């Protein structure tokens, strides 16, 4: 899942500079935390939050196929 998420992020943001993706596991739940510079956060959120919503839906669906749960958070550097 991390590779999939990293692929999406790099294609949306463009440059991986200042990008930090961490994965925290607890049982069958995984929390991905993305740290980005402030000027890049808007690209990830999208208009009215549609982009981040789509990413979260894809991630949840992918995790569910493997019998897991996943969430995605964006943090400012």
C-alpha cells in the first residue's frame, strides 16, 4: 500500500523534495502520515477536498481487499 500511495503523491506533487511518508501499524490498522511543505498541501487536498477524498477511498478499498484498515493524514512541515 505504501508504494501505491507514494506513486500517487509523487505524481500529484511533482517533486519529492520535503516529502516524508511514514507508516504506523497497529494490529490490522495502518495509518499513513504525509508531511509536506505548506505550498504543496493544496495540490493534495484539491478543490473542496475532492483529491484527498479520492485518495482515502482508494487506500481504504485497497486495504479492505487485504483484510486491513487504512487511513491517511496530511501534516504540515
